[in-house]
């Protein structure tokens, strides 16, 4: 059965989920290089081109691997609530988790601006791109005429989820 984006979940759910994932990624970058500051960009524009893959009430919660035991306990209590009433508590839980991660990491989480990225790619000597499950950003590189400057590595998606490194559709990394 096909599901339209409006029937599946509100855009705000995906935005909140993406911002928590970005905060988790920023926290990981901070732990790998504690003296450095990093900028993480969230490509919310991609949601204008796809069916929203996030429904906070039902989707697979891969973000739980980055949570504290207390956060997991709170999440489990929320998930035991009535299906119709859990959304507001989930929104608050996501926001609390995101806020805590942002306090412990050094850097920023910002909206992704494709036009600014194009200018940086044009000015750069080399650009390395690692793409996750979604090819939308790569298609935009091709459409804008900058793809020939980019050393690109794409992860192909397999049915066997445990073998996928980054199966979240929003995972992309770019190095200059």
C-alpha cells in the first residue's frame, strides 16, 4: 500500500529526528578530536523530494544506541503509552536528548545550504564525498555541474540491515 507524505508523519518529526542525529554525529566528532570544533549540516530540503521516512511513533529507533541509560528508560516508558498519546512526549524526549548532546559537544548544527556548498566545491582543490543510503545529494551535484570535482564513494544498500554501515538516508560526509 502506498502512503503519501502527509499521511505518514509530520515534517517536524523528520526535522527533529535529523537534528538529534546531527547532534549525535557532532558529539562523536568531538570525542574523536576533542580539541577541534566541527560544523554539522542537516539537509532538511531533501524531505521536499522524498516521502518522509520518519514516524516517531512507529519507526525503527536507531538513535537509541547513542542514548544514556536514563534516556532509554524514559523512551521505553513513553513507548508503553497509548499509541495516539505518545507523540507529544516523544517530541519532548527528542528535544531533551538533542539539547543535552549539544551542551556536551563543541561545534554547531546548522541547516544545509546547497548554494554555499556549490561555491565551496568550486573553490576547493579536492573534495571527497561519502554518501549513505540516499543518492539525492549526488544527483544535485550532477545537476549543478560540479560532480567532476568530487571524489565520490557511495554505500550501496542491502536488504540485510546489520551489514549496512550507515543506513540512515540522511548520512553524507564531505571533506575539503
